C-alpha cells in the first residue's frame, strides 16, 4: 500500500532522474575531456522528455473503447514511467572546427553547471520528503 503511494512514486521518479543526471555528468565530462580530439563527436542524454511523455500518458479516465475481439488494440495504453531509461545520443550533424570536432567547451561547461544544480535540487527535494516523512512518523 505504501509502495504504491504518491510519495513513493515521487521518490522513485526523483531517484531515476538523479541517476540520469549522474550519467549526463559523465557524458559531459567525456565531452570536455575530448574537446581537443580530432573527429570527436559530442554526446548527450535524452531522458526527461521521454519521462514526461510517460507521465503524461497516464489518464485516469481514458476514452472507452469497445473491444469485441481478443486481438483488438486498446485506444488507451499508458506508458510505464519505470520502463523509461536514459539514452545516449551521438551528435553527428554538427561540426564546430575544421578537424570535425563538435564540442563547444563553453556549452559543455554551462550544461555541467545546469546539471549539477538540477541534481542538487533533486537531492534537496528527496531530503525534504524524508524529513516530512519522519515528522509524520513521530
């Protein structure tokens, strides 16, 4: 019962997002480390948009569909947010320098800082949730 609560769902989403943020930090660090490597192509992580789609796919009152045969496909199939995984995308479309490298060190530094701030905000939210839970338990 408690595991299916909104509290645990929020905690699970925060934990998954923090894990994706850690992976993003590794990818950004790899991009920065290879900023001077000829023909290196930067990578990026896609996670939040797919998680958002999965969360928005849940509708408590879906459009009713008459399924008269076992092979009919339902109109409403929500996507489980627990199935969403971070995906690393390689950017082959751009090139900033003559040697084929497409790493913009300034953009990577801004992305790293933004990612760090986002991670810290999620960690603070998890901490606040557990603080509230301990108050409720008392």
